[in-house]
């Protein structure tokens, strides 16, 4: 059976230039599946131009109503949703986010079969498509930019004015840093994306003991995961599996890192019930040394106490005064500079789209042609026939609220 995919124009404000499938990714789909057809809706903001798709013999036209499956990145405005279609995009509804309740209600009302990129997972629950790596790449770059501005050391161009990751690294290699210590939390896509930048700069990586105990003559960094900054409250030896199973049984030991860290990059995943890395009280302490935080994870009023709001691509840095617990000029001596942009991959739209498209073609597209033999579509389907699917029935109260 032929399946017609539509690449929709991004209509959310502020504009997002990313796309699910690049021209090259579209070609891979068409080459691999003779029953596949792709139509790209014209867009004047997309990182790949209409001409780039047309030059690869991909149809560029407005006929999204003729398509079976519509692929987007950000939330589709309610007025633009086409009834009775299959849609893929990030809806930001699975945690019952209040600001998108009406969107999910409209999806149900319009009888849309909806799939959320965030919940496309394999049988082990591991995410198969994500922009996390690019959040890490841009987040680390933005953190170094914030560090330079905070201390008037250097001025870097904004990430979204540079072409790709290579260009970001070229810029970072030129900066001169004193013997500062940089801490990176997280060893998943986000954390390792940030690590690529640190390694790309040629920065020396050290282990936990070296980081905590030794002094260095040049800048160094240490990458840690939850086992390094949490310990069981009862004093028994814990492990990663136990931590994720029983986070409430643990307490944070992050402060020992905060006492020696100049610049902190937060690239970890934070789960409900886990201890905060550092609190507002911790940040008040005289031994708390961190002066710049690049919070890629960006959980507001959460595990990284200095993140009191998300920042924007236009204004990526704000200051946090630990004593007043209020926002302040980030250049003030008493302030901690915070970079907490919550849509970082949008600053590197071409690289991010290419990377996302590769995983989408590999992990999702086959499911449409092999009768979903691995259950990829079934697990990520939130709505069908105007109702929530069983897996997402916990959202019933959420969509019932007016």
C-alpha cells in the first residue's frame, strides 16, 4: 500500500528552522521504499530551502491534505491541524503541561492519530529519535560564550550565526582560558554532545579524584553521572539501577564538586523523586564556587537551583543572585551567570535536522512498511479514533479539564 508523507511547514512562534527529513533523508526513504511518496510544504524559514528539495526531485507543494502522514518538529497551531490525519511532532503534553492541554484536546476532537517524537522508543524504553546531542553541542558553546561575557574575557558570535558544529569548535579553539575547572553532568545524548565540544577544543579530561583533589596549570573538565553525585541515605553502597528504581533513598553529594568548580554544564536527565543537585541554600554557601551555569536540561525551579526561568535564543543569559534568590545583572560580581535556553538545537538547525532525520529514517519509517513488527508506532501512538490509547490513558483527567 502506498504511503504519502507530508513535511509540514513549521508555524509555531518563535519560528523554528528545523525539519524532520532533510532532502538527503527524503531521497533515502524514496530509494528504499517504492510505495513511499513525499511532499514538502513550501517554507521560507526552513533550514533547507524549497529549491534544495526540488533539486533532489522531491515534490514541493501545498497539498498536505492529500498526505497520509504529516511530519513536523514543534507543536502545530490548533487552527492548522488537518482532521483525520496521522501527525508526528513534539506536543509537550505527556507530562500534562497546562499550556498545551487545548492542543491535545483539539487533536482528539479532530480525530487525529497522533504520535509524539518524545515517546518513540524501543522495547527497552530507550528513545530512538531526539535532538539531545545537538542541545549538548550548542549548550556547551553557549556556556563558554556566557563565561567570556560574564568576566569580559572574550566575545563569541551567537551559535545561530555559525554554519555547523565544526564552525563552533573553530571559534572555541581560539579562546584563551585560565586554569578553570569545568564540570559536566550527564553521559547520555546531551552530556556526550557537550563532551564533543570540550574534546574538540582539546581540553584535558580528568577523573573525579583528580578533579576534586588536584590543581592544574590549564583548564580541565570532569564528566560525571548520577553515581558520582548521589549516595544512599542509609550509607549502603548503591548503584545506577537502584538509584533509578529508588531515587527517594538517595541524597546529593554534588556540593563537593561545587566547591572546586568554576563553570558547570548541566546535561543530565532528572527523574521525579531524585534529589536536587544543589539547592538555593547550597548556592548561598561561602564555599559555593560556581560562577557560570549552562543548564541544558533546563528544569525550572528544580535540581539546578540557579535556573529560575528558561532563557531565549535572543537573550540567552541572565544572572542569579544567590543571597536574594532573585534575577540580577549577570555581570555583577555577586551574580551567577545562567544560560538556560530551552530550545538549543534550533540554533544549529541544519546539523540537528540531518542527525534527527538519519535516526527517523532508520528507526521509524520502516514501521510503516513492515506492519510495525517492532511495535515502534504502537508505543508512540497517543491518540486514535478520537480517544487516548491505553498507554496514555493517564491523560484522561488532563484532557477533560476545560
